[in-house]
C-alpha cells in the first residue's frame, strides 16, 4: 500500500481528517526546508506538499510568487528537492510527500529522469498545476510504474464530464480548488465547497482534499467537516516571508499555525 | 556595424515525412501542432477554454460571423491594406524587389487589430461584459482597448512595468480609450509577466471576463484562432502579388515574437513550396551573447509556458530565462507552437536580427521610403537588407510591415541622446 493510501486509511480508522501543509522548498533558503518539514510533522501534518519553485507561477497569488522568488534567488532547483527529501526520509519514513509545481522544470530534466529520481528520493505523489489529465498521457504511465500518485485538481468550474475524467485518472487524493482565483486569495465558503464535493463523492473513492482560502483554525475546522483533508499553503508561507530575516524562528511559528488548525479540526 | 543576422539551423528534427500540405491541417482536435501546443492550464480555466473552443468552432464556418468580421475589417480597420513596392530601397539594396504589406496603415497602426476584432466578436457572442489583455509594445493593448471602446466593454490591460516605461505613448492611448492599464511588477516586468498576471486575473474572473490573447501562443484554441484572424494578411498579399507582380513572391519575411503577424502572412502560402519564408526573431545584443529573445534561431530547448509547449528559453533547471530586445513587442522567451513545428519540418527559416541592425533598418526605411516602421517590424526589414542583395532584381520579396513606428520615437530619440 502506498504511503498516501496508508495514511488516509489510518486517518479513517481514527475518525480524523488529513491536515496537509504546503511550503515552497528552498524558502527562505534551501538549508531550512528539511527542518521545516519535520516541524510540520510534529505539529500534526499528515501529508506534506512540497512546492517546486518556478519563475512563472501562474496559478499562485503574491505570497507564493514571492516564496518562489526567494527560493530561486538561493538557487533552489528541482534536483535539490530530491536531496532534501532523501535527507528527510532518513528520519521519517511514513509521512507522505507530494511534489507540487509547474511542468517546465520537469520537462527540462525529462520525464524519465524525474520519475526515477523522485521515486528514489521517497516522493509519494506529484501534482503538476498546469498539467490536466489530457496532457498527462506521456508522463502518466511513468509515474504509475514508479509508484508515484498522479494528483489532479478539480475546480468549481469543472464540468461533470471533466470531473469524471479527472477521477478516472487521479490517484492518491483529489485536490479540490475551493475558489476561482489564485492561491492565497479570498476566504472560502464551506457551504459552497460541500455542494461541489457531493457529486464528486459519487464518482470516486479517492479522498477529497480542499485547498485555496484556508487561513486559520476556523476555516480548517469548517472544511474538515465536509472534506477528507485540508490543504494550507499561503497562511504558512506568509509566516516564512515575515521572518525570512530570522529563519531560526520560522519552524516554531509554522508549528503554532498548524497546531491551531490541528486542534480545531480534531475538536 | 556588426553582422545583422544569423541564419538558424533549419535541419529538420521531426524528419522529412511531414508534407507542407499537412501543415494546413493543424492543430489536431486537442490543439497540438505535432509535439507542440496543447492546453497546459490549471483546472479552473479548462471549462472557459472548452467553452471558447466550442464557440469558435460554431462561428468559424458561420457565414454570418464571417460577413460581420469582413465588414469590420473593411469599414473599421480599413482593409485591404496595400502592397507597396519599395522601389527606391530595393534599388539601393541592389537585388530583389521589396514589397511591403502595409499593416501599419490599419486603424490603430498594426496587424494586431485583425485579431482583436475577431476575438471581440467572439466576446460579444459569449455575452461577457469585460475583456482583459496582455501587451508588450502596447499595440495589442491599444487594439483591444479600441474594440472594447467600440463595443462598450470594460477593459483591463496588463503590461510589464518596464514596458510601461518604454512605451508611454501607447499607455496613454489606452487610457484615453477608456482602458485601465495595470503595470506588472513581478518577474522581469515585461510581456511574459504581463501574461502571467492576465492569466491570474482570468482564473479569478472567468465568469464575466473574456481574455483576448494577442499572439499565436497560449492554450488551445488561442494559437489557432489568432492565426485564423490574422490570415487575412496573407490572403490579401497572395491576391495582390498575383495582380501587382503577376505571380507569387519568391520570399516572405516577417518578424517573430509570439509570431502572429508572421503566421498571418505565411499561413495562406504554406503549401506554395516555391515561396521561401523567413521569420526574424529578436537577436538583442546577439544570439551568441545570450542577451536576446530568439528561442527558435538559438535552438532553445522545448518547454511549457502559458498553456502551450514550444521552444522556450530556460535554464538547465527549467526556470524561464530573462530576455532582451530593443523592442518590447518581441521581448518574450517563447514563441507560438505552430512556428515551433514549422521550424522542425523546415518550412520556415528562422533567423535573428540584432538591435543595431534593427535600428539601421528603421532609419533606412524611414529616410528612403518615408515609412517609419515599428521597431518590431524593423527586425523583418533588417533581414530584407541581408536577403535582397543575394537575389536577382527580377525576384520579389514581400515583407510584412506589421506596424508603424510612432510609438518608438521616444526610444529612438533617447538612443540619439535627444530629450523630447
């Protein structure tokens, strides 16, 4: 059983929902990332989404755009993420890791090399923001043969027909984008989310996780009532931004933010 | 004066099997031009693109839509644009006869309006009250603001902050037309960043907003529909060549940033094997310096940006490279996916013209023919200066004079050390 599947199965038995933090690797500098990942796990993370910095993050709002800029300024490359994950895996062999980013860095190193290196480092899932299932025909089988879950987005604008296609191709979990917009935009509407998740439930057994617009314990708790998992990114990354000059304080702050969500979700 | 142009490696990467007639059948149903193109977007935009694809498919062969488009091109844009024989300049260059397809005489001063008229008609069909656009030199922004004013649509134009500085005249033109110009401060503050920001706007306001993309790039169906709307240039040039030259020209030349004016001219000639084609990219300080915007002639790697796969200037880690060009309109790291395919099959020769050669061509045409071209267009003219002397005087070159140079007067004056 894959780590992601195992994790959701454990959570279901415990009657809990998944808390999935996102951070951009290399932000504010590559040497901090592994420490942040361990801190997130200590604060209650069930899965970690590790962002691959990209020069043109078209689906991201200003918070994650700036995180990419900081990481790139420090020279963070996709291949450096594999080293970070290898290091992380020396002490944590159970927390699933999902790489999240844009296609071009993967195109540049090549699909085969990407799948080989990701699998070897201990990556569990891959979410490529600008690659819908229709464009994944070539990389899809490679991910599968390397036991890497291909995770896809579903949006409020996704038609019933497309949702069925996405459910058929998706693995690991479905990432439901809670609002029309970029990451870190407005606050989501939990009733609206519930309404969109209902038809997806009928199409798939995949866990449904919700991201975009989750800022604090209150929104996290609301969403976790209707979803199987809660994804939080900009709320964490904005803490990294605020303390980029004092990186030694960041891990503690990330734990505080995530703890609040964990507590609210488990209450 | 240094060497003005570098001939690219046109060796076919996709083999020689593709017949030129096959090139008229592109893209395929999923928007692919061979290995290029496609629809690489985040899920939120998929429905809007499917919607646009369906709307366009139903309009494309609708005689009423075509008639409305043709009427607007005739009475609002002022088409057909003339094919002008630049006799004095041809004589000076001492080789082939140079003919200029005068897109600079269109309303708003460039070929860009052909496309914005077409997309505005589509926007009207969809009933969306707001349009957005990205712009580099400001020509597409002006053309979008113009059609928005005419149709009473709200209009926001994203423009890199660096371009806002170097194209002040067009910025004010857009504002006079009622558009809001939003300077983009992220990244390199040029065209690619404007496109990122326009996509972010669209993903947020997709319910009420139509995105008018200005070039033959972006996710399917944009490369196809922008090409189709601009193909009026080549259709006219073909007819005019037969009438004025008595046969098809021997060569076509057009500048290539995203590549919309080039595809517009080239597409109706694609099966005419005897017609050579030259796409001229921005060589900047020289392709060999790395400071350029010439993904095709520098043999950049394949990559994915802004919804399509194409030749894309990026570093070894896949981060998109900074580009450099004297012309804001060509300052883009990628290129339309159809051009990428046409390079691979060897249909078009892609070359680059450096900034200094471009300026020389700009000045020369202005002084010898009384026609002041846009700096983008001057790239095509720079290559005409290279090519014409290698040809006989009874041979003919058609150059797409894609835009007029008024907007660039400040840039050129500054280079001359003059404050206006």
